């Protein structure tokens, strides 16, 4: 009763937090017949397979890549282009590439000769590694796609569908515009967090400052807790756009310093800042509790939802929530949430007995 997937084989090249989350989402939403993880660390691949992130694992590029229909490049930013070049000799004529890197102009320029669509999911965490991967990390996240004049429209459409069916929200910019935007809203905040933590660490009152640091300081410096190497690669790789953002930021700080003698003007700036901050969109993820959920593949046939609910009802299982994740010509996927762990186990057995393929969320 399993519908045809969007892809045959998807390769996740670099199985870390984001790559692992892409792998989990691809498997849980039945977007590929097979997900292959490629990484140089066998322990990472072993963990990924144990978590259900991937179906198969590979340590070295080789002829196995020829079967790939989509390769997701998910290495640190500085390694994206070398990674693509190492895979290129083994790719099949049907293979499409995309990436999840935070720098786009240089990557898109260097990979323009390949069937490549640049991408960047605006999602992440200060935690790193595949052990923290979660498909919900991508749900409702803005996923920037960066086509240029060399991008095949059909390839762009395929990657857009993949992003949408992972539950993310695709948005298109040019590679150069992407880099300018993330310099201000992502890369500059990291440098600000580094500067603030250095201000505390190098103070003669360090211990007292650490003791007094409250929620505001922790919120402002949270991004400094991420991977130092990945963050370094991010800001160095986007240094030209980041220099412009830094210059603008210094100018704003200078203006605010000048307003320290003008309380009313400072109040006006503070009120404007509050309006801007309060207007930021709230991205809601993990709307359903992950612990008691399953995802099932559903063929495109009349009455499938009725069959699902009947099978669960006959087993005495209550459905807490239901969500249609994706709809394709050959079928789609549905997420079901249950009240408790026993309901999850009983429901899973009932659905499998009815002929459905069932996958739990990681």
C-alpha cells in the first residue's frame, strides 16, 4: 500500500544536524525509496542508521552514486565545493544537486557547471551532530533557494517540491542577495555574540559578570554556543557582505551612543526597536508531540482516511491529531498522534496489520 516516492535514491552528503534532519524528514515523509548517508566518520554513519536517519551508509565516493537522483550537500560551508567536486566523477546523468549551506554566491558560482540549485534552510540549533537531528527542525522554516541565470527551471521546480514536502517554506533570492541578507540577520549576530562574551571573559569582574548575566545576555549570546568551526567558516566565507553589515551596525551603535544624553530621543529609538522586534514572524515547529506520533504512507485512493481511522477504531486506539503531510499523484503521507505510548504501540500494530508502512518520528 506504499505510494511511489518523489525520488528513488536521495544521498545526504554530510550527516550532521541539518543533513540528519533532512534525512529524517525524507524518510518519515516517504519522499525517497532509499536515503544514503555519506560521511567520512563511520561512527556518525552508525549513529545515523541507528536513529533511522538513513537506510544505507557510504564512507567513500564511488559508482554507488550513479543511482542518486538527488544529492543534498550538507557539509560545513568551506567544504561544500570540495565535497561536490569529489562526488562529481561518479554522478549519473539524472543526478540533481542542492545544498544547505549558509553562503551562496561563491558556491553557486563554483558549481554552475553542474545541475545544481543552491539552498539554505533558515533553521538550526546551538547543538551540533546527527544525535540532535530532528525532522521538525525544518517544519515551517523558511528555506531560501538561490537560482541564477544558469539554473534549469525544471531542476528548480524539483528542489522546490522537495523543500515543500519536507514541510518547509521555499523563498527565492539571487545568491548575492541571500548573502547580503544573512550577513545582517545571521552572521552579524554571531559576531555580536562573540564580542559580548569576550567583553565579559576579559573583564576584571568576570566572575561577578557571569553571576549577574541574566536571560537577556543569554538570549543575545546563544549563537556563540554553536560549533566554533562551522561558525568561523560561515562568517569568513561571507566576509565581503558581512563587512557592509558591520559598518552599518557600527554606525547605529554610534548614533545610540550619542543619544545617551537625550532620554526622549533614546525612548523613541527603543519604542521603534520594540515594534520591529514584536513584528518578527513566529515560526511554529513541532506542533504535535513527537513522542507518540507515526507517519504512514497513503496511496492515492478514495476512502484511505476512512480505512485508517476504522483500523485504529477497531483496535480501540484514540487518534489525538491527524495531519496530511504531502499529496502526490501516487499518494502521500499522513501523520497521526496518539494520547500515550501504549496507543502508539497498539496503533502501529493495527496499521501494519492493515497493510500500511509505518514510521515513527525521530
